[in-house]
């Protein structure tokens, strides 16, 4: 038997192993109440939807529960562990039918499963049906599934897994009595899981290194575990800050904090920082790329958005050094970083120069943001003054022809100021019907009005 990959070998097999206390508590409460018949699990790929569905199957089928949870050792639990949880989808297990709707034969496979639901089990207390990537199913297939969910047999449980709940029929979603949003794992929980794996596999690592790896994997459990294995096998089972940077190009948050502090201290500190990037073997393009996501994280933390996604220590550090920036500063800051990203994407040979100039601009952000604001106000005033001069010049040129002057004066007022002008100074009504007069509405003089007025 081939050696299992880390993401399968260390896949949770019970609720106790599953990441996410909120989900575990919710599921346990529903299991105690015996109210699990139609379930919708939704969330992004790799966060544990299918794993949770398989754990639910084990919990529902086990007949030797201990403290309300599956025993993990009986024949049913062992079979589910070996053939389903630690294996790939589609392996036959008594009492469990799992379909990957995205790859199976679609309608025929769904029809066969729905027909099988009507047959009551002889030796098991439950029959579990897991439909993975259910959003791929046709509308007709979802409609048939809807009818089954409306009158589901008491011995059956249907579990729908999806990355796109918006593509599922609203009526089908409504029939699911238990809906669980499977979110990204918390950093602390994922660090502990990776530390456990490293201990079991003899991998040299550190908490700081694993935090960097988790950030690169965007707190996606499967992604993080796969990256852990790839780096470990590629670098002699050493998953350190150095090997992670070499393998992924990721840069630790602490380095970006150093960057911002250097930017606000002056040129000498900036130059020292840029040199340190070379010593750390961090490519300028990788650094600038990560600077974007780090800065967006800082902005979210500053305004209290998604604080649950970040550790408390990280939040406090960001609030401390990012508190100096106000809304106008952040507007300018994002423009500076956007420009840096554009420059490195066009030419990464000037990476050190781009990092230095970006830092210097951030260090002068108060002056730059004030300058941009003053420049905008000056532009508005200049435009208003120009419009005023143009109107005065036209009036002077047409002063010898009163009718034309009056018409142009009225037209300019409407075009420039948006005013409701019904009559010109001569008292002649232009393009206004009796109906317009009753309504009190008017329109701007047209070319046809001018032709009619001057008989041309």
C-alpha cells in the first residue's frame, strides 16, 4: 500500500479532531436532538466540507457511541475511516453513498442515488447520501433532489456540499434543516495541527515559520498541509522561515512591519532595510507583491474589519504602528503601493530602487496626501475661474447683437450651471410650448431653435 499524503493521513476522522469549535458544538447539539436529515455544507475549497460530511456519516451510523460520539473502533467506524475518510471519494462503504457531482456521470448517478434512498436498509439504522459539488447538478436534477428532501425517509440523511451556494436552487437550500458555513481555520488552531504533524513526521520547524506558511496558504487547512509536505520533502524535512521563503516567495509580516518603521525613520534606515532583504534572499518582486496584501490587512485591522481572522498579538502590533495614518493618508498610501506593483510587474530589474522610492514616499505621506488634496481644490477653482472668463468674453463679443447675446447668455447659463432658464433677456420664449409653461419646465435652446429664430 502506497504511503498516504499528509492531507489524507492527517485528515480529521472525528469531531474532536475537526478544526472549529463553533461547528463542532453546533453539530453535537443537533446530533443530541436527533435532528439531522438534510444538511448543507458550504464554503471555499479545501476548508473541510467533505471531511465534515464523512465525519457526520460516521457519527450517524455508529451504534457504539461513547458520551454521544462515535466510538471510532467498531466495524462501521473502522470501515468509514479506512475506505472513506482516509481514502478518495467514491469508495464503497455500507450505508454511505458519496457522489462527486462534478466528475460523476451527472444525472444518471443522481437518479440512481435518489432511487436507492427509497429502499430501507436491512442491517443499518441510517443511509447517508453525500452530494459533493452539488452546484454542478442541472436544474432538473436539483428539482428532483428537492422533492426527495421535502419527504425524506426517516432512515435517510442527505448532505449537500458546495463551494457556490448561490448556484443552488433557493427552494433546495430552504429544505436543508441544518446549514453550516465551513470557514477558514483560525491561525492558532491550524498552527497546533501543523505542529502535531511536524512532530509525528520528524520535521524541523518553528511557530514563526508555520505562521508564515499558514498566511501563504490563506488559512486554508488542506492547502497548508499540502505546502507543509512539499517543503518538508524538498528541503530535507526542514520547514523554516528560510525554506518557506525559498519555496513560496512568501515574506513574514514582521518584515513588512520593519519596512514601515524604516520608511518613517528616514533614508538611512530605508537603505539598511533594502540591503537586509538581499541578505534574507527575498526577491524585490515577491516583497512588493506581499506588501499589497499586508497593507490591506493593516487597513482592515485599523477599521476593525474581520478581526476574528487575526491573532490578538498581531492586531495590537498593527494598531500600534498603523495608527498614524488617517483616511487621506491611506488613499495616498494605496496609490503609492499600486504604482510600485505596476513598476515591478513591468520591470523587476530595478527592484531595490522601487523599494527605496516606495519607502521614501510612504515616509512623506503626510506631505503627499496634503499636496494631492490642495492640488484637487486648486484644479476645481481654476476650472471655475476659466468658465467664468469664457462666459464674460462671449458676452463682450456679442454685446452689439442683443438677441444673439441674450440667446447665448441663456444657453451658456443652462450648459454651465444647469439652471432652469425659460426666457432670454429679450422676452422671446425659445423652444417652450404651452404645455411646458403649465408644467413650469423648460429646456435648453437647440440648434433648431436658433435656425428658426434667425430664419436660416
